């Protein structure tokens, strides 16, 4: 992949907005539904699992966006011209 092809934080944030909204809803629900006097032990595992899934989605989306940007920047005609010049 071309190192010059980059994604911006804004692109990633926009692509992840719906997933982020779902994340904060799930974390809020886990904390709110935890038993009184046991908020940490009653919500920690669910929040950890929810955050792990989100972390994976963010990483996958970042790779996907960069791959798409690289494909969009790729010019098959340039490659053909280079091959013709080499002959």
C-alpha cells in the first residue's frame, strides 16, 4: 500500500459515528443497569467486551478506508504506460 495514501481522523470519525453512538448507549445501559453498591463489578465485564468490539470495528474501518483511498488513487493507465516504456 502506498505510504502517501492517508486517511484523516475526520474521515474515520464520520465513518464510525453510528457505531460510536451505539457504543455510548451500551456503556450507559450497562452502568445504569448495574446493581446499587456493585456498579463496577456489575458492569465492568460488559463494558470491557463492548469496548473490545468497538476497538476492533474502528481498526477494521480504518484499514478499509485506507485501502479504498489507495484503490481510488491507483491509476491503471499509469501502470500500463510504465510497462510500455520498459519494453
